[in-house]
């Protein structure tokens, strides 16, 4: 009995090693990040970016729908009125304060979906780690800054 | 009992009184019919067509808001035909609607939005360019108009017609160009303009103050009570991130019925003013410097103890204010009586003994004649004015105005009795004389005596004394006696001063004679009645008990203290004593006697030690040795008792800044530093207004059984006992005159003034007028004064530099100077205790 079991076990071992050996000769999928770029799909939901229109004005009108839909309460918006001298967006209203707390965000993308002006987009930046929690609260200036993520976007 | 009608709505049998509309019949059984133009407090209009319903045997669909129920009617509110039409109407409305909901302040609380969500089309078939109209322009300094959003329901116009009776908006143009606007060149400056924002079913009218400050769903709604005047309007404080974003009216039929004046609605930005005192201040080297609470309270404790020890408890006193809650007022007087050991406690603007609250708002609203004696509801109690205007406008309620100044309510043609200041008693006796002479009186007992007392006041003689034409007097008497439900309202100033009690007696006589409710005093402060009930007066204990031995013993036992038996000094006497050096220290809570009392500033300067707790560095606080930062009405719990004697609850909506404390808390803390507990502390030494109210309910009889639980959000009226009503003699004493100062000074409050809170409310303060003196054209001509001239108004005591406003709104022989408009106290012109202040006006 013992002998039969030992032979069976050995056979299993050889079979498993076969898988390993087969993969040993295949091209690796591991990416040597950060030396190498990460490959992601176009719809990957990374860090938010606030968009501008063709005139360079903010698309965000501070309506707060993103904050309303956010399931983790990560977004805070305070609106104010544009004046002739100080114009941030096209219409009457703009976001005076726009903050996203990245420690809370779950990257579900509801905010992007709720946005009536297409101002908020979850783009491809994902390397958000930091040493300080407060610097993970992104304010409007940082969110307006387009990121240059270290990625290769795969074809749809 | 009205006959009942039974009909069927959506297969349900409904029985309602005859005359009910289909809409209300449906509402009574919980069936929802959308409405845009219909508003329950306005007459039906039938303009928007969104309430169309199907009624059997009637051709086409009918508007539910204007169709009156009939027996055996069969109504369908949700048949395919109705739903299809409703959807089509909504689609049509949307073809002309900008759909800018994301930037619209109404978004989230918009009727149109809700209806479209529920019944409207999900997609637009309209692909053409939409019509364009004016967007986001200032209809007034307070109201922003978006013409594209307007659905032409006419609610705002109808409200101004039916309620405010300020016809300042109307339709212009026709068809698709129709718009609501002001009349060319005319302002929209009604003090009730803000209500149009609340009733606008879309975002066409929005608030300048609230503009973009929050979205409606982000707001936490805290029920509270307005802290500006004595009406005690029920309000909702809308809060986001510990900031007060908006105030809106709260439904309470017994008080304001949801309406507000613009002051109460918009003037709240002082709460966030950078001028707020945020830390205790202590005077060092002649200057007020920030200090810690420990340091400040220890200093107050030590100095007050020293002065009490050296000069006795009579040398200290406390001055409160009718702007603080019952709880704070109660603790304040308890502190002064038990810890300082003196009855020297009072407040500014104390109502005279014998003054009574208004019967109730409902009775005022239902009155068919109102006598306003020396009161101006527009400036002092705007929502009462709104109710009176509606009654006068729609029901023909007569408004008799007795006032040297033409107030707004004189426009209803009820006689205007423009009496000479100081002749009030003669005027009232004259009225009684006419009523008795013409046999118009309703009360018959003991009139013989009254007849005897007023026999010297026939109309002709009264005309000589008061300058009110005899015929006007007769007319007023007739109007008053023809009324079934007359209400008499007087301003507190008419029953103050040397003639005050006589005036009150004469008013009581008149009310008794015509069978009216006891005359009511138009209390000006939010808690004028409450602070009296709390015993914030030298001669009253809580519950308005007199200072007799029995009460003192009982209260002393309860408060575990030896209560002073000596009578206390009132505010006038305290300040006089301060001038004489007999009073050495004052503790002032939320009052500004430096501006509001004739001898305030000189007296306060003489003090050895002055403590002030307040929100701002007022003229009084600037004289203080210690200033303690206090919380606003939105930052503390408590109760106010309004001008009709209704106790209402304020809820804390905001956490104050770390070093700012509620008035009551400061008193409790100070008492503890001084080594005494004055009760109402919780285990963690937190001041608990709720516990204070429980104590008040045990000590003050009218408040017996009251608790925060029983008050609810709508409040409870408390009744303070009035004496038996009987006729009494009211003697008229002609006021002394002064040849050098020929004009009588009339003062009064303006709604928009430079009082500490209002003047620090960002947007509203631009509406405060420049200081002025109103002078009759006849007097102006003799004095060769033209409109807008710079003039000096001087009395024997002091003088003021003002701008003349020549107008026949003020009767000849008088000048009107509004209070709280200039940096100089107007009251400084007056001799404390004089019946009339005589002045002269000279051109500068």
C-alpha cells in the first residue's frame, strides 16, 4: 500500500513540475515596474482628472452631483459664482473648492457617470501612494493637472 | 356646519364640505395631483393646466384646482388620458425650460423637476434652439431672476397682490415673450420679497444670499426661532459643514404660517463675520488683549468679590437683554441674586408692569378692526404687518393708526390719528368720550364713572390738545365700535415714561368699552416677555413673583442661598448710581447700553469694573475690562417667549468656535469659578439648557409642566395672569414745553438698521439707509431747510448731525429720527424719564 501511494505521489509531483517547467520557457507577463510601463485597458479607472474646455475654462460647474452619488463620501464641493473679472467656467457657477479624498475613494466611477458636464474623468494614473494622509486629499489645482501615468494603453 | 358632498375619486369614495375643490378633495385622501400655479395660501388661478383630471360627464379634462366638487362626481386622476396629457404638458414646459438644473439653486427641491421625474417624458423631442431670455440678473439686491426658468405660474405676482400688497411685479409682453418683471424704473424692495423664493415652483427666483452656497440635499435642517423681533417666526436653519447656509420659513399656523420677512430670512451672515469675538479679552495697560478663559473668569471672580466685600453687594449689578434665551436669562438673574447677592438686575428695554402680550396671532389675523397705537408693525414686527395687510386688503379689516408718523398701514384708509407726542392719554380719553357720548359702547357696567372721568375730553377740546381733527376722532370711534372683533395693539414706548401707566389705563378702558380683548403690547425683542417671566428685573422673581418674604424664603430654599431682601435698582437707577460712584461694577450680557441708554456711555465709563459678554465688540464692550465671547442664537439650545406669550424652542444648529460659549454656559462657568453651583449642570459639567428649563418649570408658575419634550417644534402658549379688568381713571398731564426747542422728537426703529447683528450681515447691510431726520415741509419751510440738507438736531442735552428728509410722513411740529442708524446714540438727546424730548433743527 505504502509503495503504491509513494509512486502515485511521485507521479503527481512530476506532473506539477511539468507545468512549472513549461511556463519557465514561456515569455514572462511580470512587468518590471517602475523601469517598465504597465499595460492597461482604455477603460481602466485610475485617479480623477478635472477637464477643461477648448477655451481652457473649467468644465466643472460645482453642481455637487459627484459628491451626492459618491458611495464612500470622498468628494467635497463648494460652489461660487463666476464674475466678469474672475471667470473659471463658462456658466454662472464654478467649483470654488473641489476635493477628493483618495484614501476614501473606491474608484467605482459613479462620479464620472453622474457628472453632467463631463468635467470629471477617471484616467489612467494609479500610483497614488504617499507618506502623508493629508497629501492624499487632492484639491482642485491638483485634479486639474493632467497626470502622465507610466502606462501603455492597450487597444480596445 | 357646511353641507357635505360625496364623490368618487379614483374609485374611492370621498366626503368633503361643499365648495371644496377637486384638488383638495383628492389631497384629503392622499391622492397626489401635481400643481404649479396652485399654492395653498393663494387663490386658485388655473393657469398651468398641470392638474388636469378626468371627470365623468364633463367634456374634456378639467383643472382640479378650480373645479368645485359636486355630488356623485366621478373623478379620475390617473387615467391613461390624464397621464398622457400631463406628460405632454410637462414636455411643452420643458421645451421652454433651460434644463440647467446642475447650476440651479432650486435643483433637488424643484416642483418641476420632481414632476418631470415622476410623470414627464424621459427624453426630449425638441431639438431646435431654445428661446433665450435674461439669465441671472438682479431683480433686487436680494433676489436673482432667471427668466428662462420661469414657467409663468404667477405665484410671485399673486402673493404680492394677496399677501404683501406690494404690487411690484407683474407680467409683461405676450405669448412666448411673456415675462415677470418689475415695473420700469421701479424697485422690488418689499420687505417680504424673500417669500417669493420659497413659493416659486422652479428656480426663476433665487436668493442672492444663499446663491450657490449649497445644494438642497446637502443641507441639514434644524428647526429654530428667528431672533430678530418679537414675532418669533418659526424658521429652519439649513446647515452644511457647520456653516449656516440659509434660513427658510417653517410652517406653524399659530405663528408665522411659513412666511418670513427679509430681515429674518437674509440677515444671518453676522454669524460668520470675521468681527466676531473669538477669545476672551482682558484689559491690560488700557487695551483689550486676548486671554484664556481661566484667566478671564478668575479675574472677573476676583474683582467682583473684592468690590462686593469692600462696598457691599449693592455696588454691583447685572444688565441682561431680551435677546437671550429664557435659560440664559434665568441663570443670569439667579447668578446676580445668589452669587453676587443683590437684586440689582435688569435688562434693556424692559416692558412696563401691566403691559400684556398680544392675544394670539390667530386673533390678530381674524380681527376686523385693529388699532395700532404708537406702533409700526412694518418696522417692528413685519410678519404681523403681512397678516394685517392681507386682512385689510382682502377682508376689508379696518386699520386705525394712532401715530405722529404716517406708517405704511395708514394706506388702508382707516383713520390716521396723527397726535402730538405726549398727548396720548387725551386722545384715548377723547375716543372713550365719543363712544360714550354716541352710545356706541358694548360694556355697560360702571360706565357712569368712566363718563365722569372722560367728561373733560370732548372731541373739540381733544383736537386742541392732540391736533387730531374732531371728525377723525369720531370716525375712529365709529370704526372701532362697529367691529365685531377689534384688537388693540400698542408700542412699548407709548406705555413707558411718566405718562405710561395712564396711557395703559386709558387703553384698557377703551378696550373694555368696545368689548375687545385686552390691548396687546408689540414687544420688540425676541424674548421681551420671557426675560420678565424669568425674573430679569429688580422687582420680580421668576414667574413674575413679587419680592416678598414668603417667596424669598421658598426660592432661597430651592436655590440653597440666602437671597437679598433689599429692593434692587433698575437699569436707569443703576446707571445713575454708577454716575454718582455708588455702583462700581456691572456685568452686562448681550446688551449695548452705551448706545441704547441716554446716560449709558458716561455711566459705564465711571465704573471700576465692567464685564461684557457678547458676540461683537459693541460700543459697550469697548468700555469693558473683560469681554467674554458668546454664542449666537444658532449656536445654543434654548427657548424664547414671543410677543403673544408663546414659548418656542431653539435648537443648536452650529458648533461655536472652540473659545466661544453660549450665554448660559458662561454664567454657569463663572459661578463655578466663584465657588458656587447655580444648578443645571450635567455630570460632565456641561451646561444643560434642558435641565435649566426643568428648573424653571418648577420655579416659575406659568411655565409649570413645560419641558423640551412637551414644547415640540411648534411651542406652547403660556398665560400670565392679568388682573380683573375694570375701568380706571387715566389723567392727562400736558407735557412741559420749551420755547427754545420747539419740535417734538419722535424716535422709532427701522427694520434695516445699524444694530450690531444686522450691520454685520454682509449683503443685507447695503439696504441700511443713511442716518436722517424726517421733518414736515411746513416746519422745513419756516426753518429754511431743503431736502437732503445737512442739519443739526439738538436738545437741551446733546446734538446730532443728520441729513434732512423733508416729508409729510411726519406731522408738523415733530421730527422723526430713527434709532440705531448712526454712530451717535439718538437716545442721548432725551432726558431719562421725560415724556417728550424737545429739539430744534438748524441748518449746518
